[in-house]
């Protein structure tokens, strides 16, 4: 395994010349407006947009001028970003607290991938193909019709996102993703046939409480349904093969995940198996190829033309120099609805740190809160705050030039049918014209929102409009301040050619590397997550309190009070 990174960073970020220059430069932004910058530079869009790996990034609506980027790139060079990128992609142990590599790029390196990676991929392809051609049978000899993936966090977010984006139809077998224990699993199982259902337990640690609860409930359901050899109805993806075998998963159905693959970076590993089953192994190979394209771009493009580097630096500029404490990612793209959730784990579990790699308390902010949802819903929920709130929120808009190639089964009516995962009622959809029109509506809303965030609507403009609408001068003056939009709110727009496996792979790798760029400059470890480990441990310690008859009295007064109150009210109900 490659060694530790070369010469670690030793200087405090806020004391570097570039940081000081950026602090001075930021003061010049108090009276700049993006609207004026666009008016004075007709080439601004061309100057600040970049194509790479099939994606177009328009970063012209950010609070930047050429000097801003020069200073940000100087900061990157002071932090030896290129050396750090090289260490990451070479598999050096950049996860310094756990002394591990973060070598997710090796998972998509094709023929150059490590032997164990290629071996695991071959095994995945074999199982996925057999399931898709119906030659995998349950204990009763019936072909598997439903695959249920049981995992949480990085063990579900990536594969569920890839399946939703690249396999929107209910194919065969149908693939379902369950993460939270309880109702959702029971509701799903009520509609499935135990004799034709396969469970994939996705857990790197094979110790995550929620996933084990689901796996135990699945096993009990199989047994209660009379399935004799429940082992043939399980597979597992884990770094703990012995624990999976002890649970009852046959050895030949256990797929490995290595300690140099972080959960939030694991889609490209066997954790992606449910997605491969849903989309097919050729499409999954395209997903890997798209990510590999972005790895090559990240490794080879000069920093000033490097898409992950530009996104990371501009994000840092907003977070550290404009105190923008959150950022939104808003896809206007059917199939990317799960992207904000995947990014929440990627960015907030990677960048939610307050100590440098040398163990020193940081003087500057690090990861902002990441949130978002599909744009169409967001416009009817939180865009008011984005346009007129007191706190500007930088936004990444994501959409595609073409509508997703809809692959619905032809219906008897000749249109395209939406079939429910469980073969429910079929509803004919419109033809290609309907799809293109709907997509044009998506694009126009996406571009309109980013334009308005940037240019705003001045009070004078608003007053003029109100007068033209027939309002009195007094009424127009009264309403104008309420209806004006301040503008000057930054956003990026990422345009995919079409949402397909290759463009999705490039998009997700782009955000993985954007995250690394920020961690490298902030000098934090993007690949551990000690904060969540404590939570898991304490939750495990609290669990026995709920079955004990004695009152809880060994925690803080609030926790003891809440435990005792909930037990009392649970007892009253029962
Ligand atoms: O949230 C903590 C975490 O360890 C994530 O990093 C991980 O993706 C998730 O829990 C699930 O962990 P496992 O795959 O070990 O079940």
C-alpha cells in the first residue's frame, strides 16, 4: 500500500499571503454588482464557462472577476493542491487519522484497477446478469423477481441515486432500497413473494444498527413465509465477511469492500451492485467510465481549467469570505431527486471538521450546510428565501440539454406507460413532443431562477412596472420595496448533455473531487467521520434503557428525562 503523503502542510491558512490578499479583495465587492459586471463585459459568460467530460459549467454568475480567480489559484498553489491531488489519485494514505488511502478512483480504473477490484466487478457482473436473465432461483426453485437492498448512508445513497437516474423503469428483477428500519420494510414485504425475493445486506462494518435490524426482519419474514434455506435469499456487501457468514449469507454471495473505500465514496465498489442489477452491467460500466473521465480531467487539467478545482475554490470564496454558511444543490432533472441527499453525506461527512490534519483547532470556517431538492418543488417551497431573504445562499443548478431517454414499456394504447414497481395500474404518458415540452419548461425555469438570483429586480424597476399596471404613484411606492429582488446572489449552472450513466458518473466524481479540493486547502481530513461514530456508540448504550424496568438515571438530566417520559407514555398506551 502506498505510503503517507509527502511533506504535510504546516502553515496556518489564514496567515498565508494569498488569504490576506483575498481578504483585501473581498472588500472591493461591497459596491460591485453582477448585473453591472455582465453589462460591462459581453464576454463574461464565455470567459467564465468550461466544458469537461461532456459537462458544461457556467460559473459566470458567481461573485468573481479575473483577479478573484487569480488570488484563489494562488491560494491553491500555496497549499500545494496539485501535489495533494497526485497523492489522492496515487492511493497514498491521505486519510491521516485512520492511516488509509481514499482510493475510490481505483474502483473505476478499468483494466488498470487493482486485481481485487477487477475480480469483485466480475463477480458482480455475473450475479447481475444471472438475476436479470432469471437464472437465479430462490429455495423453492422460482426465479428471483425482486431484489431488496438493505443499507443506510453511503451504503444506499449512491446506488439508489444511480438506479433512479439510469434505470427509471421497473425492470426485471425489480430493485428496491430500504434504509430506515420499521414501516417501509414491512409495507414493501407485504407486497412481495418471499419465494422470489433476494436481500442484499449492504454494510461495510456489518454492524450498523438500522441495517442489522432490517436484515433480521427480512430473515424472520423469509422463515415465517416458509422459505427453507433462507441463505439462498441473501447476498452481502461488506468488509466483514465473517460477520456476514455468521448471519447466514453464503460465502459465494459475499462481495468485498476494502478499508480504503469510504462509505460516501463507495458507489463504484460492490456497494453499487443493486444499481448494476437495476441498470445492467454495461450501463454500470458506463457510469464507471464517466467517473474515470473526470478523474483524468482532475489529474491533468491545469488548475485554471480544472472543473472540480474551480467549483471548490469558488465555493470556498463564498463560504470563507462572504460567510455563506449554507449552499443549495437544485437539480431540474427527473432522476436526480436523490442527488442532494447523496451530496449531503459526501460534503457534510467529509467537510464537517473543525481540526486540521495536524490536530490544531482551525481559525476559519470549513464545510457549509448542504441542502436542496428538485427545482420544481423548491420553487414552491424555499425560493422565496433564496430571492428575498437576508442571507444569500449560493446555488448549484443542474439540468441537461436533452430530456432523459424515457425507456417505458410500450402500452397497448401505443403511448408510454408508467408502471409501478409492483406492476400496478398503467397510465399512458404523452409522446416525444410531451417529453420535449416538459423538458423545455424545466430548462426555462432553471435558467430563469439563476438569472433572477443574479440580476435581481431593482426597486425603481418594480415601481415602474407597478405604475404600468395602473397602480397609483402612492401605491406603487408603497409596494415596490416588497416586490423588488436584491439580486447579486451567486450560482453555478451545470449542464449535462443528457442524463445517462456516463454523464452521471462524471457529475458524481466532479463533486467528490470538488469536496477534496476544499479539504486540501482547509487542511482537513475529508475521509474520516469520528463525529458520527460517537453518535452510533451512545445510541447503542441507550438502547437497553428502553427494555429495563428501572428508570434511566445514568445520563444527563435531559436524556434521562426523555427516556423515562417516553417509557411512561409507551407503558400507558400498552
Ligand atoms: O454515517 C456513518 C456511516 O459510517 C457512513 O459513513 C456509512 O456510509 C454509513 O454509516 C453506513 O455504514 P455501513 O456501510 O458500515 O453500514
